[in-house]
C-alpha cells in the first residue's frame, strides 16, 4: 500500500486526540500489508478535525495459543494507558471503539520526519565484537554465508525509556519496525498486542542495558506507577477492564521487582529473547 498522504493540521492535545479517535467518523482507505493481523489505514474526522489512524478490528485477529484471554486490541489500549501513566507518552493515543468491521483498536497514525536526514539510526549490524561509542550490544546475528555480525542499538535515552516500558508491560515483540521516529525528535513504540502475559514473555531488540542500573528518572517513574496501580485507583480499575486479574497482578509484580532490583532485566533463558523476524 502506498504511504499515506500527510494531512496538514494543528497539533492535538492528548485529550483532543482521544476524543477524535473515540467519537470521530472512521473511513477506511486501505489495508496495511505485511501484518499478521488485519491493520486498516483510515481517516478519522470529528468536529472539523481530521487525522489518519490505524484501525485493528478484533475480527481480524489471529488466535494465539499463549494469549488465550482477551483481545490484542485490549492489550494495545492497556499499553497506551500504562505509557500515559509513566508520563513518557511513548505509545500514540489509542482507544477501543466500534468501527466499520466491528469493535477494535484505533490508534493515531504517526508521521515520520519530513526529511530522511532527520530519521535517527537506532539499530545496526556492525563488524567486530564490541559496539562503537554511542551504541549498545544486543548479540550476534547470522548474516549468511557462515558470517555473523554484532547487532547493536543506539545508546539513546528515548530507547532506554522504551526498554523500561517494555519490561513493565512484558512486551513479547519489540521489533525494529515497531520503533517510529516522529517530527520534533519524538520516538514512539507501536504494536503492543502481545503484552501483559502473566508469564515472562519479554522479547526485544533493546537488551543493551540488561543488568545495568536503572536511571534515577526511571526509578522515580516506576515508584509513581506503583502508586497509580494500587487496588482501587483509576488506573487499576481501567487495567481490570483490559487484562485478566492474573495479568494485572503480574503487572504490579513486575513494577515492584524493577523498583526493588533497581536494574534493567536480563533475558530469563526460558523464552527466546530476540523477536523473529527482528524487523
């Protein structure tokens, strides 16, 4: 499918974006190719505003044996709610709503920087056994013909925040293609359908900080998140609508463990740590 046209528009507050996504009229423009579940490229219009968005109907989801409860759409919204609670706003505004093909997830479409020169290099394959300055090593990758190269990611604070968020939501699929640079230096993560499992499912390309101390910023965010997820709070009530009780309890446990240990998690050894394909 060709890249969507940019729709010139003023910037939206988060609240305005949520209202637009929830109340606006969805018009399907086409289907995004290469996705394992149905992803529809749409416009959404409300009260004189129009934006592009992604609509993922529940009817287009493929069943997953290890995520038998709930829907991918609910998990996408749950990831947004947690991201919003951190204050980092790493996930685009996302809602559950009815659409042309039934209930599903609707998420604001993120346009990339206008110039290719403004697209940051976040992942790379390099020769040698050590990452260069400004990079963190993930592991060795087979590049064919019996050769390997070192997979690295940028030592970037935006990625580091995303690595913390992924540890909190137990993201089972953080691929390179799920990292979206945006104008103004923003970075977003998308595709959070396989998250919040009660078992350790963390699979990511952002292992470069594994075992390293969390930043003071991250610890402060996690402590606030602990309070925000306490039983009876608005966020806890919202999460109970989106994930199972066991998953909500595991979420609180992961946050508590991160605060107690004070370090980025390491691969558990019980699950492949790198998603496939990595992009």
